[in-house]
């Protein structure tokens, strides 16, 4: 069975209409295991609608959608509801505890994304790029098999963008990136 790809997500003839406006028109594709997929398009192209169908946030659409059973999904659409008076580690611990993530896994993600660079600064003092790094780190908590990131590199400086891209290249899970910028997704 060498070379065989197991399909994890399948969309067949998906269409979605919002107030008489077609957001998706007969979209079909399959996503296999351990792939990095980039959905690139301008505003209103339907990237977020596809992500919301995959995560179950949109239930009314035409077509057929299948997701492999028991697939742990993490998504980053906007910045999660972090606590502005706490530092990065405290925020990860609170959100990790809420999601039953082990302390060692929290520490691993904290180190992987170099969040110790932030020191003891409170979230209210973070730049946009710092908040984005914390949000991306949060998406990786709990060893999800599928991570969906909407515009994950917004606000990151060039050095951190390269670091985050390298982390993403070395993971062994299914990763879907939504972006308007093709250069980010093509480097993966």
C-alpha cells in the first residue's frame, strides 16, 4: 500500500449562498493526511466559508462534505479570547487547562514558538505580531490532527514569519492555511 494517500476531508460539489450571493459554486476537492494546503483568494472568494463548513460552523450548504471520524480540529479565525492582564504562559495555561492539555505539552508549544521572548509582558502590551504568535501557538495546543489558520502570518515581522513557516513545514499533521497572499502559502 506504499504511496497510498488516505483521504481525511472530502468536499464534493459544495455550494453556499448568502443572501442571494453565491459564496461557493460547485467546489470539489479532497485533502489527504499530513498535507499542508493553501486556500488563496481575494476577499469574498469563499475561503472562510470552506473553513466554516469543515469545522462545522456552517451546516447549511449544497453538496457533500465528509470528515474522517474523530479528527481533532483546531482553528484560528480571529485572535482567541486571551486575558489581557496575563503573560503568554499564563494565557496558554488557562486555555490549555480548559482544553485538558498536559502541562508538558503547554511548555513544549511555549518553547517551540519562542514565547519566552515576551518575558513577563502582559498581553495588553503586545504588538500585533506578538498576539499573532501567541494565537498560532494556541492553535497547536492539544496535538490536533487538523489545524486551520486564517491569515496566520498577518502582523509578523519577516524573521518570525520565516520561523513560523519552518515550524509549519516540520509538523506531521494536516494544515490548512487561508490567505490572500500566495507567496506565504507557496513557500510551504
